[in-house]
C-alpha cells in the first residue's frame, strides 16, 4: 500500500499578453512540482479576483492546492497578481507586483520563487495522505528473439528508445536560467485574449452592523472637583463601512446610552454617554493576517441634564483625531479575531474644569478587540470590547483620568 501525493495545480494567467509571464513562471512551477490545469475563463477570473465565487471555483477542481495569476491594468499601471488557495478554497497568499515592462524582473522572479516554494511545501504538508492500493505487477516480458550478428544490407539497425525528459534539479533552476528560457522577450504577444481589469463588484464592499452593549464611566479628577463612577448601562450601537478599493476602507461607528441617570441633591438627572468616530484605513499587510493603518476623527461626550453645576461632576466633551492600526487574523474559515489601538490627541470640545483649574492638555488612548463568527454567506455575529481613556494634565493642578469601558454584541451584514 502506498500514499497518494498532494495534487497542486496552476490554472494559468489571465489578462492581455500573458504568454511572456507564463513562460517565466514555467521553470518555477516545474521545480515546485506544480501541475498545469486548463479551466474555463469564468472560473479563472473568479479565482484571481478573490470574490465570493472563488471558494466554489477552487473546490470544484477537487485538488489540494490551486495557484493562479492575472495581469491587471488600472489607471495606466500594470500589475501582476498571484494567488494561492488550499483545496477548500481558503486563500493562503495574495501578492501584487507592479510591472514596468510586459515581463517580471529578475528580482520579482527570485522573490516569487522563494514564496512559491514555501507555500507549496505548506500545502503538501497539510494535504490529507490518502492510502491507495499498489499498482498490479507488470506482466512478464516475452523472451527476446535471437539477434543476428549484423544487419543485412536491407535492414536498418534498431533505434534505441529516447531517454525520458527530466526536470532540472533544485540547484539548477536559477533566475538566469529563466531569463534565458524566456529569451528576454519583452515584445507583447498577439494572441486575442481578454483584458483583466479591477472590476467594481470584486473590490467594492458595503457593510452595516447594529447591536446592543454596556458602557460605563470612571472619572478621577484632582482635589476640589467631584469625581464620577457609574454602573454599566445599556447602549445602542450602529456601524457602517465601505471599501472603495481592495486596500482602502472607510468605517463609521456610533453609540449612545439608552437610559442613564445621576443622583443629585435635587433628585435624579438624565445623563448620557455618547460616541461617534469615522476612520479611513489603508491595508499594509493582506493575507491570513491583515494589518491596516488607521486615521480618524471622533467625539466622546458625557452630559448631565441639570441646570445647577455646583456639587456635581462637570460635563465633558472630547473632539479628537485618531492615529493607529487595526489587525485581523482568520482562525479557520468562519472565525476572525480583530484588534485595534489608537492614539487620540484632543483638539476641542467642552472642558468642564477650565473655569476652576485653567486650560488642560488632553489626549486619549483606545484599545479594542472583537471576535467575528460567520453565520451565513452575508451575515456574521460580532462580540467586541473597547476601552477608551482620556488623560488631563495641568501645569499646577496635576492630572485627571476619564475612562469608558464598553462591551457590544452586534449582527453584521456585508455585500
């Protein structure tokens, strides 16, 4: 009994004048033990664009790994995209290389060869080892007929069988070899093929989410100012976002307490805690782990609806700019772990202690984590926790801290 080897296939390069790049890739694919497979153009387009249809297109091939490429032209710039999936349709790698000519440079090939070897080895190690029955023994060959000492004048000597073609060893495949095999040909091919461009449906995504949560406030001021500590109260949460391109995003989030009150000498006063923030993000690292650089604008407010201000904690409002990063890591095919960190300088808003202590410098820090669980094709559940803390500093009065812990459960829909 023997074990079947992993089957990893290359499905081609989509786009105009792709033949030169395919010839450059051929030695790398042979060296990595990758087989070529011809598939319908629609399936190739789905695979290289990484849409909702990609997973189904890959799974229909019934292999252990799928590799594909595309030449993409957008805004006058041509880019080579190379994608790698496992047999279940999960993306393992997506890389894009800007091109200055119709072929890959020596440096591009060297990096691609290294990454290709690592990914293929990983796919081979992860592939299921299926046992198969041994091949039947070959039938015994008939006894050879007697051979004459020399051929007759009318007989041609028998030609020996040709030696089978062999693939060069690992040490023999180099960038120089690839350049020689492709002949340095940078002239465009004349084949009539379809241009692959960045389609709007493949990159433009919208999402909304809504849910309920709990929040609170802990305010620790200097001596002479009334502090504030609340029990957790219910909040409403709303979020929305758009990704205009594969690497850019715009996110909006807002929350507000449902019902909150503060006990004063004159009785209970309606109180509110609210927040909104809009962020712009750019993807720095895209793969199983995604890292996004983040810049945003936000507002956090605390307010007690009471005419008298003596003997109670002052109202506060923070208008701030956020600089930070977001990270997302896929755990399997249905769970995503997310985190974020922001530094938030305050540039305005209500300073309820300015009349008493003078103008303070204020800044904030925000850390958060969330767990997303895919429920259906366009729906996911999210459980999130966030902690935002603003620091106050006076030259003579010391410092203060104003903290807002929040927990949220929301339903998310994405299209």
